[in-house]
């Protein structure tokens, strides 16, 4: 039984490694400076959405990495501590940019989710209308009873 878990872990690690390899190549080619990790997240998201990769194939390792996220951000925190001079000089501008970016991100996320919800509602309405057109007598009988 434990051999199966090891194999599953190795398979998941290989999938993540392959995605990171491809994302590093894409990040090197793209003229906009985008971190390879961000490209990798987008790539993994697309592969999951297109059902090229099944969630079960990456879920265990993804959950494990998510539980370590605080530890993985320690180097970033140390970098911030090392650049306190920059923070002191540009602190207000940095805070304003963070707030503005957060507001824009929240607005874009809200608008995009409303767009998706409206699309699903429109599709459901179309299906309901098609059912009504195909079987108008069934609906009338139900309405009278």
C-alpha cells in the first residue's frame, strides 16, 4: 500500500516539475517580466480546466505545499526586512500601490464572476425556453393542476 502512495507522490512531483520547466521557458520568452511561478500557476489552472490534468493527479502534493505556504514565505519576509531603507523611503507609495492593486483585483474578480454567473443563467434560460417550445402541452397541463 505504501508503494502506491510513493508512486502517487512521485507522479505528482513529476507533473509539478514539468509544469515549472515549461513555465520557466515561457517566462524567459515572454517580453513582460512575469515570474515563472505565476506562469506555472496559470498553466496548471488551464490544464486543470481543460481536463488535461485531473485534480486527483495533483491534489495530494498541492495540499501538502499549501500547508507549507507560511514557511515558504519566510525568505520573502527576510528580504523585506533587509530592505527597510527602501521601505522607509518609498513606504507610502508602496502601500498606495498595494491598496490600488487590491481594489482593482477585487473589482476585476467581482465583474468577472458576475459575467460568468450571467452566462450560466442565460444558458439555463435558453434551455428552459427550448424545453417549453418542444413540450408546450406538458407545461400547460402542469399549470392547470
